[in-house]
C-alpha cells in the first residue's frame, strides 16, 4: 500500500477510536476478498473492487470518505500501438476534467 494512503487510512481509523492490526497485504484483490469471505478479517479496498464477485462479502463506503490515492498510467517500456497512443492521448486531453471530477468528490 502506498505510504500516503496507509497514513491516511490509519488516521481515519484512529479518529474512529481504534488502531488497525494489519495481518496481510496481498497484491491481488480477489485474494483480499477471499480472505474476507473466509472470515480472516476485514479489508480496506478501492471502490472499484466491489464489482468483483465476492460471495459472503459486504461492501460499505468509508465515512468520512477522505482517503485518496493518486492514479498513474503504466505500460511496457518500448511498447507502441495505436490503442496505447489513443489511450494516452485521451488521458492528456481529459486530464483537467478528471482532476475536476476528483476534486468534486473530496469532502
């Protein structure tokens, strides 16, 4: 987990009156959901993960919703394709709109 995000989540937990005990930090979200489903604990995950199949897992939005993480684009070094170029062009063209939408979701 990114240091800034970790600090932000820990601060939110502290405000709620508890200190999280971190047992696992799996890289795959399906693994995280499997651990939660098997009652190995709870997890703080990106909202988009709630779209994955997860029998026996309940998703709740964090309140207050102040935890944020920067997003970046990544691709294979030296890769070149029309799809990649189109995607990167779209990101560049829409960057201002994306930033404004993100700001509108801040508390």
